[in-house]
C-alpha cells in the first residue's frame, strides 16, 4: 500500500464583519493571526474524495480502481503561518506520472466544486468567528503530491 498526500497552501479570510457581503466587491481581510489559524488545524469533512472518481472521466474511473480514501484535512503550518490543505489517498500500487496528473486535476476540481466547496460553505457558516477557506484561490500548479509507503 502507498499513501499519496496531495497538498497546497490555502488562504483564509475573515468574513465575520456583519457589514461584509460578497456582492460588495470588497475583499475581506486575510487572516494572519496564528492563534486564529491554529483553530482550523485538523478540521475537515468526513467525505472521501475518491468516492467520486467513478463519476468522472474515463481516466478518473480507471484511477478509481486503484485509489481509495481521499480524506481532506486542514493543517496549520507554524513555520509559514498559513493553512495547508491535505488530501490523503491510498493506492494498491505505484502510480504513473500520468495517473498522478489525473489525480491532481481531480483533487483540484473537487476542492473548487465538490467536496471542498461544500465543506467551505459549511465551515464558513459554523466556525466562530466566520472564516472563509479560499479553495478557489488555490492554483492547480501549487498542488503537490508526496508518496509514503504503508
């Protein structure tokens, strides 16, 4: 078994101002307070990204035969004072460079318009103060993958 960790830094914005509205055109302040960012550490949905591979392209469906899991967790990186998003998959074998590319594209799309978006909206509603985890501000090129045996 092999674990694949897909990760990227993700900005977090403070949307707790009662005057704030997405329609205002005003950008909310970026959260830089490490104590506040630490309150996000370990957060993430129970939903698994890999459950949606079967609904995707032929390449994603093929990947779904060897990849499982896909739990997303947010982690506070003290050295850079930022939040990182991690999505951890398990594979039954080594994956090719092409398969890694498909997995990165799939993960990116799920962060923007799938599991990530659903969680983002729920988190903004439930977390106090109200924070916006800006998955839409992640660029595909910033996603990285690391493999760990076990």
